[in-house]
C-alpha cells in the first residue's frame, strides 16, 4: 500500500462526494490492508484543569469568553489523576489522555505535576497523551523525556473557516505546535470537528492539511460538534451521522496507517451509526462517561456495542476489566 502526502483538495473532495456505498467499499479495502484482523483501541480522557481558558474557541464550554465557562473546579493533583488512570486501565483502556484548559503550558509547579502524571501513567503500562495548548521546544523535550506517547493539538477546521471559530490563536501557531511536538519525537494526535457551520469544501481542506503532513499524524480524532448552551455555536443543528461516516472513511483512505479516533459527538449517534463509523475505518474510541466536559456513552453501553460489532480490542497492560479477545501485533 502506497502512503501519499501529496493529496490535492480536488481529490479529497471527490472522495467525500462519492456515493456512500462506494466510499465505504474503498475505505474497507484500505482499512483491512492496514489493520489486519481489525483491532480497536480504547482511550480514556480526563480533564485535569477545567475551564477558564483564555482562548475563544466558539465550540468550547471551557472558554472564559463564553457564559458556558465551566471554571471553578479545582485542578486535579497527581495522586487522584493516577488513581483514575489505574481505574481506566482496569476497565480495559489502552491509552490515558489528560487535558488542561490552557492557551499554553505553564512552567513551574503545574508543569512539574504534568510530568509526574505522564511518568505515572507510563509506569502503569498505558500510553499517555496530553492536550494543553501551545508549548515550547524545551517543554516538548521534557515531556518526551518523561515518556509522553502523544500530544493532542487539533486543527479544528480548514484554514479558510478557521477565523470563524477562533480568533485568539492562528492556524500557523497550531502548525508550529505540531512541529515542536514532532521535533521532540512525540507522536501527534491531530484532527478536527465537523458541524461548526463549515462547508464540504472546508472539510476537504481540513483533511488536506492533515493528509499532507509528512509523516501523517499517528492519531486523527474525528469529532462532531456538541452544541453546548452558552457557546456561540449553541444553536447549530446536530451533524447528520452519515456525514461523520464520510469523514471517517475519507480520513482512513488518506491516512491508511493513522489511528482514526471516533471522538466527541458519539453520544448523539445510535448503535448502528457508530458501527458504520467502525466499518468506515475508525479504530479507536474514547471510553468513559465524559470527554473533558461533554457527555460520552457509558462503559456498559460501549461494551455492548463492541460485543455486538464483534470488535477485538487492544489489550491494556495489566488490565483486569473486560478481557479483549486479541491484541494487535
């Protein structure tokens, strides 16, 4: 299978616009080749520092610019975070993701705590992912030395639609952050959100930026907007589930070996729509009742979904929860 980094906007648009059955067929062929046996990774996400963020992302209830700001919760300390990581591992999670509602990583005690959390999560045998805004080269290197597996920094939307969503950080700054993470030897978790008033062309534009990165992001979260009251996007209608399926399938074709993560908005999907996303090439879901501050299907519902789909899971080291049937080699 040839991995390309030269996808044009028109090529990607043509994929998105295909009849759905043709798109699914093509995505399945790519996916079965890149992921023999089809295994899905479970990831758990915890908000360590919630709300009061200086950014004005129009979708986010953690922005201090919106009435939905969910600040007021104390920042979690190392011990409770590692206890949550241990519980996630025992429930079957393979990756533990931690979020800080910051514009950029803050040095001093907060950063030292972050490094301790990363080391602790890795000692539990879990992959560790952090999302905390922009960072310096030195901070990226320290995170790498602590054992960080991945850094999440989404592009959110296309370059053309970006200024309709965020004004406090530029697209170029987002790309610079990705470069710093990559230079430190940490893998990238980078995707976007649909349902924010963007056009189909904007969706193709987002995917083009991701698919022309060399190498591709190792992890590509595909999110559907969760329209939260008190945010500027609160009145937008829910995304058509088949549009999410199209994004997942196209991402799979463009980035064959990336992990395509079915992320925010999954609670709005019925079981059949989620299985279609898995069929289209998603090979990871977030596992647990919340995603930072928005809802997510509960663990029992996810166990039933994955069992019904006949999905095999990647094993978390030392997991004592629901046993996966196999692990990717």
